[in-house]
C-alpha cells in the first residue's frame, strides 16, 4: 500500500493505492494521524481510492475510525473513486451509509460540506 | 424404463458456485439432483445411472445407493470432453424400454399437484414419440421417451425433430442457462410461486421453512418467506428475509441483514453485513443479473465454512506443527552459522514475496534467493534445507501448514486459487523441488492432486522426499 496526502487549501486529499488491509492499517493510521496533527486546520478530507484495488474489514475499520476522529473536530471524510471490488465491500458492510461517496476527487472537493 | 443423469458436464454458471458440482446446487433448499431423482421415482423408474464428472465424490456421497428415493442408483464416469450421449452408445440396447435422460442443469417444474394421499405419480409417457428439451450447441438437455425406435435414433445422434408437449406429462423442464435463471428459480420457489414441492424444513404456515438443528436466538428477526437449511446458526439481531434461501451449515453473524438472496451451503456471513439481491457461495459474492463474481478475501466478511475439512486435516495440522518445531530446533544452529556466512559474503538473502497464507490471508513470505547457486556454501545451505527454516518458523506460528500447496500469489495464481476448494499453503510442497515457478501446468496438477489425496502419509512422503532429495542433490554436486 502506498499513500500520500495533498493539501488543497482547507481540504486534504489522501491518495491510497494498492491494498488497504490488516497488514498495513497501522502504518496508514499513524501516517494520517501525524499529518492531521501537523495540519490541524484541515478538517475536510477526501480519500482518493481510485488506485486502491483491495480493502478488507481492517482497512474499512481504520477509515471509520478516521471518520469518527475527524467528525469529532467538526470535519468530514469523503470517499472518491471506488473501484468495483472495493465498492462491493462498501455495499455489504453498509459503509455506503456512513461515508459520502463520490465518483471523482474533483466532485468530492467541489461538494458543499 | 431407466434414467440416465449426467452430472459432470459444464453448465456455464455452476463453476461460479465455489467448486461444488452444479448438480448439488441448492434449488429452493434441495439439491437440483434431488428433483431429478424424485422425477424418476414419480415415473415409476427404479433403475438410475448417474454419470459423474467433476465433483464425483460429492455427488456419490449425496445420492448413495438411491434407497432414500426408492431407487437403485449405479454410477458411471465420463472423461472430460466426451459428450454425454456417447455414454449411451456404449450399450444402446439397455435403454430401449424407455429412457429419461438429463445432461444439463434442468429443473423439472411440476405442473400437477400431488395426490391427496401425498403421492407424486406423474403420467408415464406413451410408446410413441418423445419429449425433448434442446440445450445449447445442438445437444439435448433433457429427453424422455418409451419408444424404442425414437430412443435408438436419439442415441445414434439423430435427435428427433419434434418434441411432444411436456404439459401432457405434467412437467415443464426449465433449463437453468445462467446464474440469473438459477437465482430467479430460487426466488420463485421461496416466494411460493411454485407450490408443488415439499420444501425442506419445519413450519411453512407463514412461509418460513426452517431445517433441523438451526439455532435462532430470540432477537433474530425472520421475515418470511424464507427457507433455512439444516445445521445453521443465526447470531443475535440478524435479520433474515424476505425471499431468502439459506443452505445447510451456514453461519450468519450478529446484526447481519439478508434479503432477496441465496446463500449456499457452508457459508459464513460476517458481522453487521447487508446482503441483498446476491448469491453467496463461501467467500464468493455473485451478482445474479450479470453473473459478476467477486471473491471477498477477508474471512471476517465472508468465508467458506470448512467445505471439506476432514478429521485427517486435524491430524495433519498437529503432526505438521510438531514436525516443524523439531526441524526448527535441529536447524537453528547450522542455519545461524551458514546464513551469517552467506549474508556476509553477499551470496544470497531472503526476499519477501506476497502470498496467500492460511485462511487466504495475504502475507509476505520469505523465499531464499542466491546470487551464486553453484557455490558450495549455497549448496550446503539448501542441501540441508536450511533455506526453509523461516517457512518452518511460520508453520510453528500457525501461518502455514508444514506440507501442502505451494503458497499462491494473490494475483498471478488467482485462477488456480479459484479452482481449489481447499487450500493448504505450506512450507514444503511438491513444488519445493521444482527449479523454478514457471511450470504453471505442473503447479496446477500438483495443487489439485494434493487437494484430493492429502493425508498424514502423503505429507510424510513430501517431507522426506524434499529433505532426502535435496541432501542427495547436494552430495551429487547439483
């Protein structure tokens, strides 16, 4: 799994590629938390998963934990670019009802909070 | 009159059901083959020949000698690629008194209600003409006749041009051509649109048919119509229905909702899921409209439930673990010495490669990679099988079996993985002696062979074969 975080004004885009699974969630969580701590003004996040080919329950769990952390600070997390396989995991785990899902990062960034 | 049922042919959709033969695919809670056998019994046929192909063992275990249906079942085998009709041609004279023949996924939909006394006799076909259901590629999916001349021409491959009206026999054979047809038939059965079947399970007054040994806590919500098979367990706050068919040996974890879906035998559905309009077979999620298959590689979400776990696997696990620990202890000191030397001289190192470990979890497994394979030190290292030590350590930690399948790559070996009903990623396999990973057909053959013939004795044979042959190869300087 590779990830990078890009700042777009008051928003940030977390680009995730590869597999977000139990083997990598700890590293992912630590990196995001560290970035959040260094950029406390950013409260709106878009997770760009258009290059994420696999997600398991642990990966989903870390996204939900991040959502909880961000919403506690008055922010929000949106998911953009879900591939078919990950989309099904989002569907059957009801994550669709928790996250706002967008087709593209641009749409997610444009959407009103 | 006799019946011949061919259970091994390709169906176009049965392969998606996770390795089970399509003839055992549950239809309204009963395997498809059971409807065939009931049809034969209702025609007064007692002599049934089942021609087996893929999944022969399972079909035979299910149908047994046929006494459950008042039938006498005998078995035959047909090699892959040979047409089912050719089986008839081996001894055509034995079918001349009458033949009921099915060679594709056909559901014999009954048009007549059962008698008041519960018997289910159907009109026996007259001596003239035949009843025929053509399948794709010109072959017959279903054939019924008691006319010797017609049967002879059918066996000779000159299928009769016209079929008589099946309705006269009280049957409407439906060819389940694709996953959509299979799913829709299940939905029709659970909704009660086809009411002429004794559905399995208790109850039924409110449209809920529940099998034996099903654990249902009070907080589970059942929304009929639904069919639940035997030996199932529903966890608290699960919501089942409406229009759900659940097979045998299914676990539905807490707070999971299922609606308009078919759940096949031996499936685990994880916690807090929502399954709608799907067919689920083990870890496989199928979208019936399009036939799209998705394997969920997360046992916390979906998983097959020990599809064919046998006692022998438990014995293999215990013996394998003990042997791995013993080998670890024996190899630890020579490994430490030689590995440090090899690393120090830059002659090799372990490379991590992502593979599927036990429970199909992705793990990075260590594989020895030498820069100079001709060196004596390397030959000593591999000749003593010290390169296997990290894998043995993983075996001791329960992440691999000692002997079994070579650990498969999640992407490159996806096709092979989908063909294996049971997967035992192991430190040592038939492939351990292979010089490279390139021979895919051999890898497939080995994997399928091991799946079928695994046993503690076979594990012992693999282990000794690898250790001894590697040692001899070292002595021979190869």
